[in-house]
């Protein structure tokens, strides 16, 4: 890798040690409606993505659905985490590739079956590592640390509290 991860992270780690609490951040994303109830724009502050309902519930199938975005976040987090851990540990890799797959029953999403779960029933994360020069011990440590530090995987396996707030705007009170 071209970036020296240790020298990039060293001042950050030192700041977080010296200034407790400075490591705490809040990420934000917002959705805004479009001309159709089947799509929206998602703004993450650095980019805007178009999203739409899955074709299986009436969407056009031309943009990512929310499930795609969730799986994409998991794959991206696992990919970057594994790359960073491999770099930091000096594990010699030729290629790292992360894939996320998930199964769901759209009958739950459409409300036509009370027996069908709304949301993913199972999610699989597959990391393909091409590292012919790495030792089995290095690969075991890479797996352990990647699983330990992948934020999205941890969020899915240990869900945080989710607070939903409804704010009525434009009401004449």
C-alpha cells in the first residue's frame, strides 16, 4: 500500500489519548423525497446517492435499494478494515475482496404475510484473501483483528439503541 498507515494514524491516536472525548464523532445521513414515492436522495454530507425501492416492491431497479446500501456499507467497512489491519500488521497480501449477501422475504416488506420477517433474515460476509506469502498465524490474526474492528459488522451483530423521532413541520399548531 502506498500510504504509511502508522504515520497517518499516529497523531490521531495521540490526540485521542491526550484529549479524552475527542475521538467521539457523530455521522449523519438524510433522505429527501423525489418526484416519486419509490425513490429518494440520500445525503451523507460528502456525497449524495440516489436510492429507490427494490424492483420486488415496485421500484424500477435502476438504483440501489436500502438493502443494497446496507450490504454495501458492510462490504466497504470490512474491505477497508481488512486492508488497514493487513497494512498495520505487515501481512503480505496480493488481493483482498469483501462481499456481503443478504436474504429477505419481500412478503414481509409488503405486509402480505405476518409470518415473513421485515428485513434481512440472514447476512453473509465473505472476505477473499490472496496472500500466498502470509503465514497461517498472520491470516488468523488478520481475521481476528478485522472482525474485531469492523464497525458495520459490530453494529449489525450488536445493534445500538435506535431512537425514532417524528417532527411535524408546517403545522399551524
